[in-house]
């Protein structure tokens, strides 16, 4: 499954957001109405999913869904090396 599709499922399940609103360009706060607590909940869920602990620095610059996808690709590619 493509990362964005899995991410859409997770965000929909956790926050009941319509999957059509969840695009790579969607901003957490402005477009999806998610706050910092929601972001932490999402990170905790993603850590469990990929069985990896993320550093706060990994997500410091995250503002959009695309940013999360980028972080996940980087982190998952580290496991493949």
C-alpha cells in the first residue's frame, strides 16, 4: 500500500476527517483543523505502525500531509539500509 493511502486511512480513523480532504498539500492546522495534541497522537500511532521511535526533530518542520509522507519515506528507507 502506498504511504499516502495508509496515512489517509489512519487520519480518517483517528480524527474522523473525510479522506478526500487529506491530500499531500493539506495543512494540518489550516485545512484539517488538527492541533498539536492531534499531531502528537498521530506520531505515536505512526511509531507503533512502523515499530520505530521518531525524534521530535523528525517532525519539527512538518506542516502538511506531504511533509509527513517525506519523513516516513526517509525513516523507512533507513531501515532498509
